[in-house]
């Protein structure tokens, strides 16, 4: 501004009369122009001093108005601040509420977590209990099924025995061994004894009393792989009037089933008591000493005569000897005194 003033002053010096120029150039606004006074005059002149003196009340009024405006503005600002404060307070309240809600939710989540844990624990317990119960139940079922098996077996044996009584003849005995597979399974599981024994039969009347012993799971070297078959002399009603010792000859026949008699390839094996080897069996030495089988004493100790490897399990299954789980085994006995 001062540069411009100098420049303007320079123009005045050359272009305008000096007196006129100075009165225009030095005019400045009244000090109260910022508060609204419109007066302009030359600085330091009498006119200016007169203005300042005479317009003092107006200046004060202007000042007062400005102060009043400022006051209003301040009041407005206070209101705005109060409004902001209220807003901040409201927001804080909302935040507080949110926080409470959040805390509540977190509490709920935690309690749900605990509940879930409890449920999991209960479930695990339940699972263990149920497993135990299942085990007990299956054991009971197993037991019952075994009992039922045994019942069926007993029933079929007694039925077979009844059949045999009809078909039995002196000196021979046809034995239908039913439920072969179930019997063998039970024997292998150690739930049934081997051998199984046929009904007794007589060779004549009067005659000798005998029966058949069958080891379904084999005996001696054939254990687990073949069926062993033996004849056995038992204590009988006529023993006191019979001749002793005896040398029986046993003929065992395993029938091939479901074939015409002419086409059948039965297994027929014969054994006489003196054919038994004597080297390893103490009872055989009794036979040798006595020249045959002595009169039985009513216990099971009399010797058995037959075959350890009468038929292998494999042969039995593949050659038609086993049908409907039944085996037909016949023994014929000739007694030599
Ligand atoms: Zn003024």
C-alpha cells in the first residue's frame, strides 16, 4: 500500500496541482470505520480531530452495538457448545448402553459356553453309559442265543435219537448227526465238548452194548482238520452172560447224500481191534494182554476203536457228505470172541 501511495504521489507531483492533490491523497477512514463509521478525512487535520471529538457518542454507540453483537454470538456459541455437550452426553449414554448390552451378551455367551461344556460332558457320560449298556445287552443277547442254540441242539439230538430208535437194528447203528456246523463252531469256541456220543445199541439179544464216538473237530494228529470216528464197547445188561474178552470189527460208513444208491461214493472204512498200534497207548497193551477188549467196568475207560482221520473237513464239505448240515454215519459191528 505504501508503494502504491508513493507511486500515486509521484503522479500527483507531475499531473495535478499540488494543493488539490494533497487534500485527496491523504484522506483515510475514521479509526472507528471497522465498527461502521463512514467518515473519511485527512490524517492529523483539524477536520479529523473535530470528527473524533464531536462523533464520540456515535462511536461509543457503534462500539456498543458491536459488543452487543459479539455478546449474542458468544451466547449462540454457548448454546451450540451446550448442544454439543448434550449430544456428547447422549452419545456417551448410548455407548454406555451398548457396552452394557455387549457385556450382557458376553455374559450370555459365556453362560452358553458353560452350558455347552456341561452338555458335552453329559453327552460323553451318556455315551460311556450307553456303550456299557450296549455291551451288557450284547452279552445278554449272546448268552440267550447260546442258550437257544443249546436248546435247539438238545432238541434236535433228542429228535435224532427218537428217529434212531426206530431205525436201529441189532449189530448196526445209523446215526444222523444234525447241526454239524453249529456243533463244530461251538466245539472250536470251547463251548461244547468233543466227542459227541451216539445212543447205545446192542449187537444181539442177548448181545454186547456199544455206541459211536465222533470227534467233529478231530483227535490226535487230526485235531482241527478231520472228523475222528470210533466204536466203543459199553457196560450192558447182558454182560454177565456174554463171553469176554471180545475182538470187535467195526465198519464205518459215511453216506454221500442226494444220490441214487448205485451212484453213491460212500466212505467205508473197517477196523478190527487188534489192528490198533500198541506203541503209544497204554490201553492197547491191555488189549494185547487180554487178547481183546475185556468186560467194561461201567466207566468210560474202555478203549475206542476207529479212525483219527476218518474224513477231513475239506472232503466232508466238497464231496456231498454234508447236506442241510446233516451227516449220515453208520457203524456195523461184528464180534469175534
Ligand atoms: Zn468516525
